[in-house]
C-alpha cells in the first residue's frame, strides 16, 4: 500500500469526498470555507465554488485561463475571472430538530 499527496487543498474541514463516475472526478466540501471543490485525478485540474454574502446566498465560481491561447481567451472573456451567482436562497444552516 502507498499513500501519495496529489493536492495540497489546505481545507480547514474537508468532508464528504464523493466520486462521480460520470465526471470521472472527485468532489468534496470544506465546511469552514464554505466551498465545494472538484478534482480531476488524471490531470490534477481543480475547480472551486465558494459561498459568500451575509446569509451565504451567493455562489462564487473561479474560472481558469492559464492554459488558454490568446484566441481561446477572446472566445471566453470570463475565463480567469471570479463569477458571482445569486441563487436567491439563504445558505445559512438551520438547526436540525428530530420530529
């Protein structure tokens, strides 16, 4: 058996690793960030979706541009940016009470 570090994610509380066969990717959350993370284990490419705003009602998405040619960047003007999506729901966890 061997163990290998493939990503220094620096998660505060990394939880719920989930392998999605259709994507051939690993998803997990960092509860303290709060954020959703994605890893392609073949290329080691990553994506991150962060929640923010007063009630954690805004989703922030980062997009990569480092491997795009100049022509590709012209076609994808949002590449390399941070995108904000307000989804209209309060993301603050509610206390759970058993019925």
